[in-house]
């Protein structure tokens, strides 16, 4: 596998991780009175863990995509 392919693969991995965190924030905010109170701590922990990895910032737009993914499914 070439270096370019490996770098691209890792960038998509970081994007996916941020996507999951963004989706967790969306579920947590929408369901704040029910399940959201249990989902928000998971999202916060995920944010802290990802933010501590400098390489993960490549996939940070996945956070916004994860937030939008949940609301897009409501329409």
C-alpha cells in the first residue's frame, strides 16, 4: 500500500470517528429529556479523546456531518 493511500485511509477513519461523535451530540441534544442524558457524556468523552490526537483534526468536518446526518433523517 502506498503512503498516499494509507494517509487517505487514515483520514477517512478520523472522519468516521468524528462523524460518530457528531451523531452522538445530535441524539443527545434531541433526546435530552430521555436518552440524551446518557448519550452526551459518551459524546464528550469521544470529543476529548479525539481532540487529544493531532492527526484527528483532518477528520473534524465529520463532526458537522454527524450533526447534520441525524437531522437530515428527520425530514
